[in-house]
């Protein structure tokens, strides 16, 4: 899935992305670390892997965030 970086805190390595429909989805440090990134700037296109919590599509959890490559 693709998204756009929205916020990023380099101290905690956490932030939010915006899905293409404008929905903000937070990510945590383990998801950021798994992607191998060192920095993330707002506006960058990213690739994310998401799993649903409790089987509900509205309770999304990002498990990986990395740069989108073509």
C-alpha cells in the first residue's frame, strides 16, 4: 500500500502517514526501524505494510514503512 509521510519525530522514530483518501494512520518505532530508513520528510511517498487489529479494517496498524520505489 502507498501513502504520504505526514509527520515524523526523529527522537522517537514515530509519526503518521496519510492514505490516499486522506486518512491519517500512525506508525511506531518498530515499523520505522524495520524499513531501514534514517529519516523521513513530510510529503515523501512511502510504501507501507498494514495489518488490521481485531479484524476490523478501521483499526489499522503499520508494520513496515519504507520509501516508495518505482
